[in-house]
């Protein structure tokens, strides 16, 4: 029936085309178209028909190519699924001989659907196994739960065979066994930490919580952290606690031995000794033998150490008093000899030696007596130089007082004690003149002392020769400054005198060559000095002040030189190398 319908459609199409062509010819006859024009139009109609057939053929070819591509894609997908699932290709591929393309696609669709469902099931199984493997790996590596939720397992869909699934299952079983072993090890470590914490008297819960919070939970066994870091931290914590146990036992035994020695030395009563039986009972125990709760706590060790300190304080208190007196005597000798000493450090060192018990009282006292004898001999050898240093410093103080006295404008005013200051100033001037000779003698004595002793003479922490050299340089600079000031004043006075001479010798413009003897003397001015006025246009002049010096400038310089007090000497010491 389909063939007859197609033929009838083609016949009707041909009849339609013929009738249309007949109508076209009638129109041409009526219009009067030429044969050439008619042939051209008929040729166009043939070309249009040919193009329509050609498009239909091309469309049919493209449709066939699409079906072939779909068939090829299905074959490829089918082969991939068979290979990924590890199936045999014979049981799944349909027969393609003698069938059309559409028939082949229709025959292949059920197999593809079945393989796709099987792949989905197998993929879910792989994901489940992989998630368990990842979860255990994260527990071993110590990853957080947030990372576990955000990370999905990566499945290789090209290999979903039963053999591959068996490999993952074997890996999962191995990890599960490793997890069980780790849990057992964690519980052993936690138990060891608990026992050590009880003996040492420390907080067990806080100790394990610092390693991982899950370790302090005693309810859920499976929730314990089994990561490598947790096991490592647990192991290191056990080692540190074991070392702490050894250290504390050693401290406790040392304190117990010291207590027994001090008790025997001081004849302590047995009633007092029994108060520390819990300390002395472990004096010969090993680390493994000490298991009593709190037997190595810090409070117990501190109690023993405090008792040792108290007994040591009672033992050495008298020795400390004697040593303090000896040290004060030694510091006094060094102070009078102007030898710089660090008393605080020395006393601290002595007290440390006494408290540590490294030296016996008799040995320490004998040692300090020897130091006192050496200090006295050293001070006696410096006595001659120190006497001259004291004399030099006193002279410098007098020099400074004299300098202040000379700057006082009211020093000659009559008043109480002015005659005493005049006498002291006279004596100070005599001492100041002796300073160069005194410094020279002190320098020579110092050099002689250094040559005999083979070391520099140190005065309060600074070399004495450097102090003297600095003093002489400063004194020389001061003398030079005084000399320059005196020369400048002298030069200024000479210039003033020359200007005054030129002024008085210059003739007036309206004066005759013979001066007139008549002059008018004016009354004295406000200063009590008479003013001369020339008789003819002469300039008013003022005579020089009485006393023989017209410039009115005194050229005398201060009699004293630069003075040095003890503070100045201290400043010099800081500048000395």
C-alpha cells in the first residue's frame, strides 16, 4: 500500500507539472514570447527541478551520516562500558549483519541501558569504599572533619572491574586493621600518661587535652584521635614525663640527703625528723619503684627544699655576719686607698658561695683574712703617692675658691669676716704658685711607683698620669686664653691713646697760629669734671681722668689661673683613657 501511494503521488505531481506547463505555453502564445525566450525559461525550470532533487539527496546523505555517527558513538560507549566493567564483548554486542542502521541502533539500545545501570551501581560501590578509605586516611593524617566533607573521592571510571573493586576492599581492610592497632596504642599511651600524672601530681585531663581534645573523653573509644601527630605527641609526652619523673626523684633524693646531713650536724630531734618520713622514704628508690600517688609532686619537693634552705640559713647565719664584717673592713681599706671596687658584686659573690655550701665557713674566713692582709700591703705601697694627690686636690680647691673670691665685686667691702677672707686669699695665692712644682713632683712619684710595680697607678678607676696630663693641658689652655685677653686689652688701650693724642694735636679751622691765652672755664659738669672751651670756635673737650691713664682701662689680669675642684677631677677621670 505504501508503494502505490508513492506512485500515485508522483503521478499526480507529474499531471500537475504538465497542466502547469500547458498553462504556461498558452500564456506565452497569448503574449507572443519568442522561441529563444521560451527555451531559456524552460531551461531555468529544468535547473530548478535539478537543484531541488540535489538538495534532497544531500539532506538524505547528512541524515545517513548522523545515523552512522550515532551508531559509532553507541559502539564506542558499549565497548568502553564492557571494558570498564570487565565484561565479555560477545554477550553484549548484537548482530549487525543484514540490518539497516536504524535496526542496528534499536538492537543496541537495551544493552547500553543495562550496562549504564550496572556502571552506576558499580560506581556507587567504588565511591562507598573510597569514602571509607579516605576517612581512615584522614584520621591517620590528622585532617579535620571540615576537610573530609569538602573533599570528594576521585573515581577512575575507565576501570570499574571486579578486580579493581577487590583491590580497594583489600586496602580498606588493611586500613581498618591499622586503625585498630593505632587505637590500642593510643589507649596504652593514655594509660601510661595517667599513671605518670598521678605520681607527679599533675592534671591528667589537661595534659592529654593539650595533645588532642578527644583523648580526654573516656566514653567513646572509637572517637579517639589516631593520627600520626597524636601518636608522636603522646610518645614525646611520655618521654618528657618520664624524664621529669627522673629529675624530680633526683631532686627529692638530693634534698633528703641534705636533710639527713643537716639533721646529723645540728642534732635534730627524732620528732622533727619524722615529719619528713614521706620524703626520706624514697632516698634509695629507683625510678620504677616510685609509684605512690603524689610521691613526686612539686609541693612535696618544694617542702623539702624549703626545709633545706631553713636549716642552711641557720647553719650559715653566723658565718654570714662574720663575712660581712670582713668585707666591710676590706672595702674601707680599698676606699681609703682610692682603689675602685664593686662592693655589691663582691658581697653577692660571697653570699652565693655561702648559700651554695661550696665552701666551709673556716675556709671562707681564712680566705678573707688573706685578702685583707694583701689590701693593707697594697694601700701602704700607695700611701706616698696618695698623700701628694690629696695635697694637689686640696690646692685645686683653694684655687677654685680664690677664683670665685676674685670675681666677687664686694670682696673689699668692710663686713664681718672680710679680714679672714683676705688672709685666706693671701694663703691661697701662695699655694697656687706652688701648683706647677706640686704637679711635677706628683708626676715623678707616680712614674717611679709604676716602674717599681709594673702597672699603671689607678686613682678611683682612672689612670693618675692621664689625669695629670689632662690637668696640665687644660691649665696651659687657660694660661693661653689669659695671655690673649691681656694682649687684646693692651692693644685696645694703645689705640685709644693714639686717637686721643691725634684729637688734641689737630688745629681748629678758625684758629690763628698763635693761640690765645684767654679762655673761658665753664662750671663743672654732672661728673664733676671741668669742661674746657676754646676762645674761638674751639671744640669742647674733656680731660683725662685723674690717675695718669686717659683710656680708663686697667690692664691687670686676674692673678689666679684655672682652678680644679674634686668634681673637675672626676670629670677629668672620665676623659682619661
